[in-house]
C-alpha cells in the first residue's frame, strides 16, 4: 500500500506563496503521472496540476501561471509551488497519481488564504 503524505500548507495572505510537498512510501514518483488536487469548503475534490513521467506539466485555467508542479527525483518528492495566492485557493490539497487506479488518498495539507 502506498502511503501519500502531503505537507507545506498553512495560512497565507492574498498574494503570498507556499510550497507544498508530497512523498510516497514504496514508489518512485518520477515513474508515474502525478497530480495535485484540492477540495475547497463545500466543494468536490478537483485537479489543479499534473505532470507526466518525463516532465510535461498541465494546469487548470484557474491556477495557470501561478502554480508550478515538478518532481525532485533525488528526494522522490512532488512539489507544488503556489504564488500569487488568492482567497479562492483556500482548500485542502492532495497529491495522487493521475491514472487509475489511484492510490489511497493521504490526509492532505490545508491551505488558507486570508487577510
């Protein structure tokens, strides 16, 4: 069983930045198509960014130009750099593989954007 662990969330003012991290026990993350997802208050979980094995990244329109996903091979970690954060980015952020079957979801990391 893969254990996904997300970290790096916190409280930040609008316009601020955060860097989220995702690690997975027992898997080499660069071998998988990985994604970051989020679930805002009262909303369903949605994808925000994805990266395929080999490095090509894609983003939803809501975050394009502000969020960057990448994989650090040596640290076996998937990162999500979040800049120019907006109030509507407030959510619990999760990582997982993009292709089915997904792994068991981790606890996520809470991001709160508020003044």
